């Protein structure tokens, strides 16, 4: 192979021209073979020459991704971009293809099957049942992200209530399951997070030149999981300096009133305020956390102008890292599955926030001002300058 020359790759659709030097330079930044493999997908690197230079990790064998770099069901409209910038959130109706929704449902199923393997997974329902029952012993399920005994002490000293919607008499209670950093064990989610159109949409919504994938969370509210998520702002959980970031909340089921809708406070990303992170099951802040106390929005969301949004699979809700939001419980008889993917300005650096829960994706020895770890937070936009050639 002549490394100076772009290589022409015959794909099903067309010839694809890849700047090999650029692609190799990008690959060099990724020391983890998983990420190198994923990046080959991101680069559309079907070139034999490139693939031969990359060791495919055994766990990834056969994992492929057909999302297409930067491609997707449709483009953003100017109104959607304006709504995101003015309101701090927007519903992108029908932005994902059926194929993408199916792939994400598969990823969510794989995540739930392997939940026990994650040090960051929690059954919020059973954990909260124990935390609000001082006599109960707390089963961490092997997860280490949160200091549950410290939360139990804070709850015992507070009169803030646990947030639950009313259970329907005909519906048995279900569990609210949560996990963080799923992309690192579920290849289908990694491929989507790194290689779908979402990195490009982030650049357009935030009006930034380069985008880093920050992390993911899955939020599964089983049928009858009536746990609400207290109103909060994502940035103050994340140990980041800077504010330019957005969260794509991707429903995998239809969501209506009573089945776990997301609700947003319009314009709250422009308030210029940082609120203490709370424990989700209640407005109670994490002990020792910095920031202002969140207004008591949960007691009367309508009085605070909260907009709750109905969605279908294929729709995506996007909010700014500073937008105040929360969710309703799922009183219904079907699960409400959602995946949340977070993208930030590639220039943002680490900044520790006292009291905020440690995030699994930050290095334990990270110091304020450190750049983010490229292997854990890859730059996903702009892509390598490959371009279609005349076939
Ligand atoms: O899915 C939910 O219920 C809450 C999600 C959320 O708060 C988020 O994605 O930031």
C-alpha cells in the first residue's frame, strides 16, 4: 500500500475514497483495541489495508454497524435548532430510522441482560425501598458508584419525600433500572453513539466545531415502575468545566401521560444558575454537593411551566446540559425503555464537583483542568475527511 495515496474502496453503493494518513493518525489516538475497532466503523474503514492493521478484539467479532457516518433518517430543521437554543430542549420527531430503533432495542436488551456485570447499575426502586426504610439492609448489588449508606444517613436526616406517582390498583409494581457507561460493554450501543448522525446533530444544535462523546445512561422503567425522577440539571453531575453539551434522550417505546414522560422547564438553560445534583428518587441533594437548591418543581410542575412531551420510537428529545428536567413514573402496563447519550464540546476539560457522585468515566486521578481521556471520551465530530469519489 502506498501510504501517501488515498485508497479507493469498493462498497455496495459507490467507491469511497479514504485519506489513509488521516485515518491512521486518528486511529493512533486510540490505544484501546475496542475503540480502535469502533473507530474503523466510524471512518467507514472498509478498506482491507486499514482493517489488516487493526486487531479486532474477540468480544467484538462480527459486530458491525450500518448506521452510516453522519447519516440518518432526516436533517434538522432551522426551527428545531432555534427551539433547542431558545428553550433548551427540542423534540426531533422521526429523526431515527426503524433500523436504528431496532438496533437500539437490541442494545438495551443486551444491557439489561448484563446489568449485574456493571459496577454502575442500580435498581433504583429496590434501593429507594431500602433507603427509606431505615431498618432495611441495603443491597448494593455489587455496584460501587454510589455510597448508599451515606445516602441512607442523609435521607434519615431530611424531610424531603421520595417521589412516587400513584400506583394503579390493577398494576403490579415494577422496577426502575439504571446503568451508566453501557457503551463500553455493549458494542451495538457504542457503534451507534460513535457512528450515527448524533455527533453531527450535536455540532449543529450547539453550534460547535468539534464534538466529544461523553457517556451514556439507560433508564428502564418497567411496567408499574412509578418512581419519578426529581427535577435536576445534568451538568452538575458530570465533573466538567464548560457548559456546551447536550443529551439525546431516546425512547424505545411510545411514552404518554402516565407512562414516564420527560418534562422540561423552558429556558432554564439560560438562567445562569447551577443547582446541586440530587439523588433522583427525591429532591434531596447529594451530601456536600455544590450549587443552589433546586426549586420545588416536583410539587407543582405546571406552576413552573414544565412541558411534558409525548414521544414515539424514532423520535428523540434533546436537552442542553443546563436545562432543568425530570420524568414521570410509569403507571402503565408496558415498559418504558430509554437510552440517554451525552455529547460535549471537544474542548471541555475535567473539573471536579465536590459531593457529586463519582462518574465511572473519569480517571480516578483526574485533576481540574486535565483534558478528558481520549480513549473514554472519543472525539466523534468532525469525521475524517473521506469523501465519495466518482464511481
Ligand atoms: O429517563 C428518565 O426517566 C430520566 C432521564 C434523565 O433525567 C436524563 O436523561 O437526563
